[in-house]
């Protein structure tokens, strides 16, 4: 009879194989290892603790149900991250439907505004402690619209190409590029203004 | 700067341009102070976010509590009948129309047999669509006349006698 491995020391692929055979303990170990990352990704997109907790749990349930589809082309953590991102995008689409203004309308209205912003002297966060920097980035991210934040998260944190972001968000590559440009310029401006506020 | 040029500058920063375009844009940045300043601002923001990729956010719940909710949701989902949503096997999908046709055929055959008497039939008249049934075993001929007053005319087959 095959001996079961030590779950806490087993590598992800081993745990995945066991979980694919229905081993719930192996799956729990995978949850324990990657729960913070999955939650953090949901939080970075939704900016709300409760929503991010609920959605990350939903992602794990979906992960368990679709585990037989996991082929190991990417790492398990990457695969789970894709699931939680898709759930977040669905959630954001629902929010978008209840919003009065559409993304396209917003893009039209903001067209060119980002070009008018003065160029910020690079590195507005110089000599900041890591914790302070994190807080400042969080505050700036909170002030972006969810469309701009999502593009930024998918590009900078998930390192997705324009084409993939466009596919995931259901928009054109041009829209991705202009949203990303706006988001970066807005971030630079927000980070600089936060720095000025703190210096007062 | 035009929007198109600005977005190309950004695409260069993100490695989303061809090598020929990259050379062209690099030379533009080198000779244009405004393009250079904008490029540096975009790069600083990108670098900052990349450095913060490892988010210092942690789940605000204990593992046991978080896992118990996941496990309950999995158990609940597994208790629901799955047949409702699962696709039928290919052989059922293939045989279903055939089986349906067979059932229909049986129904038609039984509906054109009278009290267990089966037989050959043919249309005897094109004008009134009357149909004749013939049973060799029973030595009987039945004629169905589909008019306003339908009637069945039965007669013993005397042709063989």
C-alpha cells in the first residue's frame, strides 16, 4: 500500500495529485499555503475585506470542483490566482451594470485629461519605510476607479500582456493601453500629493 | 504630444513593441526632453508597483475558520444533484433520437392495428383517401373511409375460399 506523504512538507504538485484523487487534507494544505496570496489578489482588485474574503473562499471552492482540469501547465498558485481574478472581474462587471455611467462613457469623458497632468518628478516615495510606502500605495490605489485599478493590477502584479488583459476584461487593446496610461499617471500624481500632505 | 505617441512610449516601457519600433522610440526619448521626463515618470510608477508585488495583505481570519467555511461550501455543492447540470454521455445523445423514432414507430404501428389485428394496408383511392387493411391470418379486410362520417367497413375475405 502506498504510504501517504507528510502533507506539510510535500510539494504542491504532490498535494495537487492527492487532492485530484479526492484527498481533502491535501487540498486543505494547499489552501493554507496560498490563502494569503489569493486573498491579497482579490483585495487588490475589490478593495474591500469582506468581499475579498468571500470571493477568495468561492475561488477555493471552484478550485476544488475544477481540480481535474488542472494540467500543471502553470503552477497551482498561478492557476488559483486566475480563478480568483476571473471571479473578481465577474463581480466588477456586475457592479458596472448597476453603475449609471459606462466604462466607455468614462473613457470618452476622461480622454486627454491624463495628458494634461504635469509630469511628476520621479520617485515621490523616496526614503520611505516599506510599511509607509505600502500604505501610501494602498491609499492611492483606493482612489482609482475599479477599471483603472484592475488594469494596473493585472499588468503590474499579474504581469499580463495587453492582449491578455483585453481578453479578460472584454475590451480592446487600445482601451487597455489608455486605461493603463491614465492609471499610472493618476498613481504618480496621487503619490506625489500624498507626500506633500505628509510634509505639511 | 499626441496620444498615439504617448501610448507607444508606454508600450516601449512594457516591452510591447517590435525591436524596430523599440529602436525608434529609444532614439526619440534620447532627443526629446518632454518624452524623456514622461518615460521616467511612468517607469518610476511601474518600478514602485513591481517592488510592491508581494502584497503585505493577509487574510483577516484564522485558518480553521476560513477552511471550515470552504469545506462546508464544498460539501454542500457535492450534496446537490449533479445530473441536472452534467452533460449526457455521447451515446445517450446519439441514441436518444433513434429511440424516440422507434417509440414513435411502435406507436404508429399499434395505432393502425385494430384489436391486435395487424395487416398490410394500401390507399385504395386517391380521391377519398380511404385505406384498406388486410389480415391474411384473420382473413379479414377493413376499409377506413376518412370522411365526415367515418365508418369502418369490415368484411370477411372470401377471395381465398
